[in-house]
C-alpha cells in the first residue's frame, strides 16, 4: 500500500517511532492495526521533526484483510485522532518503498507578517510582526536552485556522507494557507537535517535587510554554517508533498 497522510505536528514528537513518546508513526500504526486487525508497520518518505506539519507525507506498508481499498481512508480516519488523517490509500507494486523510491520532496516555511500575533496562526507559522521584502526573498531563493554543496545549511553534528543536493525549484510568495503570511517553498531531490529551516532563516535576514541578495551565492559557496543565522522554529515548516 501507498498511503498519503496529513498531520498537525504540534502535539507529535516527530514522525519516527520513539519509545514512550507520541509520534506520527506510532499513532498511525495503531490506527491501521485497528482497521486491518493485525500489527501494521509503516515506512515514511521522510522523518519530520517534532512540531513539523505535513500536507502530503507518504508511507508504504503491507497489509492483509478483507477491507476494500476504497474504504481504507474512511475506516482509518474514523479511528485516528483529529490531528492525523489519511488523504488517500492505493495498492502499488510489490517492493514499493516510500523513502527509497521518492525522487523529490517539496517543503514550505511560513512567515506571519501580520501586525498582530494570532493564536491560531502561531502554531503553523513563524510570527515576525513586520513587513518583509518578499521580492528580495524570492530573488534570493533562486540562488538555491541547481546542484550545490549545501554544507552551509547543514545542522551541526550531521553524519551524512555528502551535502550535495539538487534543488529544482525555490520561491517566496504569498502563503496559500493564511492571509497576511508569506511562504518559502522549495523542491529538491533530498534535504539535509534542518536544511529548510536554516535556509528560511537566511531568507528572513534578506527580507529584513540584514543580508543582501548578492551575498547569498557567496554564503552557499563558502560551505560554512557560521555564515548563516539561526535555525528557525519547527512550527513554520510543512512537508507539502513527495514526488515519485
């Protein structure tokens, strides 16, 4: 099965199963277990951190039972909590793997530029409370496109073998989810740990005038994490979709 799901990450301790903690994987497996009547294990396309949201996370799993595929979404959503829901479920060829078969992912980071903080938006965006230069941020985001060594946007202590990734699209525009917000959206063949949140932090500095657009390319080429500012909070980050 290939299952697409959405979740509000605020009350989850990330995606991956962790003993004694409420995670997306744990809650999803328990819910699917109720539906199919046997233990279910899922493999996610990506391991989102605590507080990160998803509009189109994908998992693969093997299930057995008599429930028709067309009824899986409705059946699962009837037992899952309000902050987690299936969008679709489909049968796929044997051997499909949600992570290894993915060719790209799209993430979105949302900035709330409204003059007044909203308790409803702050769970899903970063409140900055001021206008940002969206045009400059969009121009700066284009510097991420292409194949680069993104060591400057790699979390300290990361143990991946290479920091080279290919970004196929990046832009900053009005957020599709909230009025008064803007969003940085990026698609790549893979992401380093905290890469998008670090990139978003640099773009925020561009939007406030602390960093010039022309500095962004030099920062990328420097491969130095110290050239970039803080890693932004998880609440503003959304996994939009996974490409296959």
